């Protein structure tokens, strides 16, 4: 349970920071060999990194857990979940690690 709280806190911090810095342009990260599609959106890279369920320590519940946490965060912030998903989907940082860095993670 502690790891889940830590993951939620990290997600909350990342998305709040991202929303706060939404006017800032983030530099693209270097191409990652383990993520061959450097043009993919950060939402796509995040979803791929947590799928299938059980394959990620970050989100052991997979994409379903990730989506649920974003919905919780959106409710906490008083915004629609789509606003958070849309913001992350517009980022193209080149790799999962680059996306985490761009989002302050």
C-alpha cells in the first residue's frame, strides 16, 4: 500500500507541475533504444510502459490503475480527466524517461 501512495503522490506532483508549467516548451529527450517510437506522445509511452498489468512496479494494475489515478487526481483538482489526459498526450519527449522528466517525475 505504501508503494501505491508513493506512486499516487508522484503522479499528483507530476501532473500538478505539468499543469502549472503548461506554457513552457519542454526539450525532447534523446532517442531511447528500448522505446523505438520517439515520436509517440507521452500518454502513449506511459500506457505502453504499464501494460500489461503486473509488468510495471510503477503501476502494477496497468493502464486501468493509471487511468483510475488520473481520474482521482482530476476530481481532486476540480478539472475534467480529459484535460489531464490531453495535456500529457500533447507532450512528445521521445521516451518514457523523457516524459517523466518533462512532467517533473
